[in-house]
């Protein structure tokens, strides 16, 4: 009898469990479907929020509209560029001296007048007038040793013409207060040297220098030139007179001055 009741109880339990599972399964599937639907909607929202905006939407109107502008026909820089030189005249005035003469001090004024065909290429005429005075060593030779040096050659006047090539441009800071544009040039040419013996000799000249722009029409300039020529001279001796000898000479000139440019530049 107990066995029969045990079998009935077990069968009732199994029927109850299977019935609950059968009736609960559609409800669970419906809930799962709702959850999946909500997750899909959240994913769509996140995708919509993360999508990058177009370029035109991220740029201000003033910048986005730049694509509609025409190409620039003229560009001006706020900071001054190098000193304009194309189709302008340059008038230079300064003081120069010979730095390689062991017996005499030679210095005096110099003038250069040129025309710049382009920014890089120009021509100029040169005139230098020099005074000559003895160095201390020259006076000592005469006073202490009786050696005369008045027969040696020194230049009095140089006139010539050069081709000027300006390949280097740059800017430098002056005491952290302003920017100074500058250029560096090289020159070559020739002319005539008149010596203290009143002799005139053909001369070859090469040189280099820099211009530091003070404005669009004025610049500080230094020049370093090297002149070669032949002239007659009398070798040093203890007696007056002597036989003149032909010799080759070279002079290194260093000059400092100011350049003025005209007409007024209408471009930068």
C-alpha cells in the first residue's frame, strides 16, 4: 500500500514540475525578447550619438567659407621682410680704412652709387678718397734706424665699378626688442688706383658685405673689399732717392656707412 502511495506522490511531483516549466517558458521568452529589443534600441542611440559630424558642421562659418574664396593675388606679411631693392637706386656714404698696410694709416670717405636690376643682381660705381699718415713703426724706422719709407706706395684715390650679387637673406633679433632683416652680398669688378706717387694703375676688386635694414629706404652697411694693382715704388733705404721698381700690391678696405634707397618702394 505504501508503495502505491509513493508512486502516486512521485508522479504528481513530476507532473507539477513539467507543467510549470511548460507554462513558464513562453513568458520567459517574451521577457528575453523585450530585453533584446531594449538593448538594440540603446545600441542605435549610442551609434547615433557617436557618429562624427561632418567637417562643415564642426568649423565656424568664417572658416568653413574659406573654401569659396578665390586664390590670393597679393600676400602681405605683417612683419617687414627684407629690404626691397628691385628697380631701385642705392646711394651709400661711409668711412673706410686699409687694414693691411704695415707702414701707413690710410682712411677716408667713400661713396657708392648703384642700381638693382633684381633683388639678387645689381651694378654700382665706387669712389674712395684716402689720406695717408705714418704709423709709429714707420717713424721709428726713420728716427732710430735711419730707414726711409717715403718711397713706398700708398693709394690715394680709387674709382671703379662692380657687379653685385646678393644670394643670402635673413633676420636677426636686436636686444629681443625688434627683428632686423639683413642680406649678404658678393661683388667683383675693377677700376683705377691713383697712388701717392701720382701714378694711376689698373685695379681688380672683389668684396663682400652686409646690409641691415633700418626701414624700407635706409640700411646700415659694411663692406670688406680686396684690391689688386701694380705700381712703381722705391725700396726702403737709408739715403734719399733710389731706383724705382715695379711691384704688385693689394689693399684690404673695411668701410662702414649708411645706404639710402629710392624711389619709394610700393611693394613688400
